[in-house]
C-alpha cells in the first residue's frame, strides 16, 4: 500500500459517493480531450477513463505510476506524463484546434500557484473542475465586499466564470486532511468581459493593491497614482482594495497604462 507523502500534499479520495458526484458534474464525453492533474491512486481516473476511452494524466510521484497503469489496464488508453504540473506545458497536449478539459484533486500546497499557471493557457481550455481546499475555493468565488475577496478571486474571475459546486468533508480522503474541501468549476471566457489594455500592468496593479489590503487604495497605490490621477477616475480612493470589482481594477489599469 502506498504511503501518502506529505511533501507532495497527498490525500487520496476514496469516498465512492463523492467520486460519482464528481464524475456527474464533470460529465465527460468520449469526444473530449481530458487531462487529469494528480491522478494518485486512480479514484477519479478509472471512471473517467472508462467513459472517454483515452486520458492524459500528469503525475509527479514516480512510485504511484506503476500501480496506476495496472489498475487502468483494459479500461482505455492511459497516457502518463511524469512531470510537475507547475512547470508542465499544457499546449504540448493540443492537437489541431481542440481545447482541453482539465480535472484533478489538487495538492493543497501548490493549488494557488498551479491555478495561476493554468490561467496562462485559458484560451486553450474549455473548463476546469478541481477539488481544492474550501478556503481557496471561497476566495476564488468571492465577490467585491466579501471577506474572502482578494487578488486570487480577481485574477481568476478576470479569465473565468467561477462556480463553487459542493463541499467535501475530510473523511472522504485518506489520510484525512485538516481542512474541508470544495469542488469548483472554472469556465474560461471566449471573450474577456472587461479586457485590460495591458494584462501585466493590470496584474501588477491588483498585486500592489492587495499588498496592504487594510489600507485605503490611495495609500496602497501611492507609488503609481497621484491625487491628480485619482481626480480623473470615478473610483473613491478612500475605498479599501476588497471593495473594488474586477471591472473597477481593469478601469484603473486601462486609464493609467
């Protein structure tokens, strides 16, 4: 029996009802190119593979791969990429004009940087379904004014429609994590609703605004915006960073780029 490795953030899903519920919300189809990140012991891999017939999986832990291949024998074509998903080039999986559907029970210790990495490929992705720490999903789905709203939510919502689907208790995993989990659906927009003239400028502005989230916007952004600049906007500089919508941040970025 494989011993879960703490350095890989491994918590293996074993609850059959949760697994089936995950498969139902993903709704895999045989003509779709699905990629699973962190298949682990194959809890989600097997039922998905049986439906679609072919599945790409990205697994970092060498020791899990032989048993995974054995479990999937005769179930379909399993294509294993032994790699770190944080550094993986997802465009390398594309064929012709297709797009990818990405799924996974993501290790909590890399979930946020991995989401940022995947956003770089959003134009090539149909949707993403992930099991994540509930706190992370709450932050991704939060709206302006919510306590959980911040940089992560703004950057994800710039690219995607975010839907928190359902919660998962620690008992659904082995070993059980110390936190609750949630399943989230991310659907990249075909056309960005509020496009930034310069994406990097927008990203830097959001990062700077939340570097001191308890201060006012005037204080957070004083290194790049003067009182004269604020007079050109309809946004109150006395507001705090979590009170601005994605559209507001894009407006600020576009005005001063």
